[in-house]
C-alpha cells in the first residue's frame, strides 16, 4: 500500500501560512481577538510547526540499525 504525503510531509511552512491566514480572517471578521491573543496563537503554531519541521529534516544515525558481523 502506498502512503500519500500530506501537508506535513511536503510543506510545513504552507501549513503555518494557512493557520496564519485563518487566524487573521477570524480576528478580522469573526471573534473579537486581541492582538495578544492573535500573537499567542501564532507563536504556539510556529513552535509546533518548527518542531515538526525539525523532526522531518534532521539526519538520523542509521548505524544502530545495521547488523554487523561478529
């Protein structure tokens, strides 16, 4: 079975932009969010996306998975 990549696998920055735009639209046309609340939501999202991005691009030491001959 083939696994189809999702937005996390391809473009985590695009997901961050989507959340940013959504929060901006909600703040402008819907909820009465203060500047501090919008900033907190954006900071939390940026940290979350940063951790996900870091886990996707960091090299992994594969030598522990290689079976060595005695």
